[in-house]
């Protein structure tokens, strides 16, 4: 995605994102919001929105529940994608005059606490007031989402596999001695791994109670049994976000193929292109895929996969490849 495809300063300026396939309604709502001092941008499809979307965007989303342009994602599919991305922006469903729309919208409210719904026939002033209330909720929702994202990234990318195993047992209330016996390690090794793991998660608050307060709600919310299970679930959830093209691209990159080999594989390479205009396209697509996975590089992703499913060997010389970040 090019810079020109992004809304201006989306990470700094809260914006109302209007997702609706009916151009007259979409453009009218955007114009009305802008006329009353709100930043607003229309999106004719879920694909157009997600092509541009980045985690740092602030604001809210209005979503047509009956959004179903031919060949494009429906309103509920768009909402499912927002949930999978853990998008922290509040969502307001806008329903048509049909009872079916209302029932669909109500069925979604319980899936996220910040979801609301209004009829498209709602008076403009009432709808703007609802949007204002959602905007007011957004900072707290974003703060919570960012904290969850930070902790999950520590569990996946910073803790080593040994530290995840040790901290999982600390969360159960086991002592260093008990952990050492269970894992067949020296107690001194367990003590070092425990201290290192606590420092990564908690900084200076390195107590078992603080660890429970920080990580137990996250483990329970994800339905995981411990930190090892949480890391596996999180990696699988991130991989599920990838499109077939992104999966193919990453498989090629993980196999060590060059930019030109990847471009040929994807049908982007043009032998007559002396300026190699395909190269930025490959790099941009790779960057987008890595961003979805929250991986800094292909090498880091290779280490994660080596731990998750052993499909790709770890880099030679990595002492603790699966989770060294």
C-alpha cells in the first residue's frame, strides 16, 4: 500500500470510517460529519478499508449490517475480520428498514462491549451524538487493546520457550525447587530463567502476585491453559489473518527465495522492466504480511515457526531459536 492510499495522519487524528456500499448514503454521512467538524472517510468495501488499515488508526467505524456488494465481503464478514485483528475502534452498526437487519445487528452486540446499532433513518443529530459518545470511549478501549497487544507480543516474541515454561509454573504457585524437579533442571537455572522472564513482563515489579495480576486475565480470556499454550494460540491466530497471497509470499521468503524469484512466482515480474518496478511491490507486500504477524523480519518468523510446528529449521547458531525475539 502506498502512502497516498492512507488517510492523512490516521494515527494522530481520530476519524469516523464509514463503510457502506451505497454511495449516496456513504457520501452523505461523510459530508454531514465533516460539516460538523468531524474527520470522516468513506470506504465502498471492506477490502478497500482493510487494504489501507493500520493498527495505529484512531476513531470509530460505522458499518452497514446489510453491506453485501457483489463479490465483496459482507457486513458480518467485515466485523469478523475486525474482531480477528483485535481492532480497538468502536463499531456502530447501521441498519436498513428491514427487521432482518435489526436482528442481525442485535446478535452482534454481545460479541464486543463497545458495539452499538442505529437505523439509517435515525435523525442526523442523534446519530452524530452517538458517534461522539463512541469517540469518547475510544481512548480507553485503545489503551486496553494496546496493553493486551504488548503483553501478547512479550509472550510470543521476547520470552524464550524455557522462560514460558518456568513462568507458567510460577503462575500456578510453584517454587523454584518444585519447578526444577518437574523440569529436570538445576534450581539455579530455574531461578535465572524466572528472573529474566519476570523482568521482561513486569519490569521492576518482579513478584509472582504481580505476574498473576498481569497475565492470568489474558490467559483466561484467550482460553489458554498456560503461557506455552497462549503463545501457540496467538501464533496460530496471527497466521490465520494472512491472505492466500500473503501465505504464498511468506512461504517463498521463508524458503530463501530472492525478490526476483518471488516476483516470478507471483506473476509480478516483467523481463522488459529495466527499472525493476516489481521490487517495491514485493517488499511492500512482504512488509504488510510481517506487520499482520507482528514479526520484525523473516528470520524472526522462521524462529517462531520452528517452535510452533517445526516446518522451517531454525537459523544455525541460534541458541534458543523459538522465542528469542
